[in-house]
């Protein structure tokens, strides 16, 4: 598998085994290597925490976002 851009073709690293990340990212995110090369969870929208096990929400307030 690779990603194409206008100038070159860059191979993607092999995917990590989900069990390499905390709690397999609770099935709420993707297990990938962080900038330090360590396995880490990258959570889907609406989830957070080291293992993506915490629900999070954003409240809409006057057509904007309230954090």
C-alpha cells in the first residue's frame, strides 16, 4: 500500500497490531506509532484518553463550540 502525491510515491509503514496499544484503543481509535516511535492510540471523534475509552463531547453554543 502507498500514498501518492504529485511528485513521488511514499510507502506506508505496516499497520500495528491493535494489541500493541493500551486496551487495543477500546475499538474507538487507531493504533499507530507516535513521533517517538512508540505505539499510541489516535482516537475517533468523540473519544479520548490513552486508550480512547473516555467519551467526550462538544456542546454547540451560539453557532460556535464551547470547550
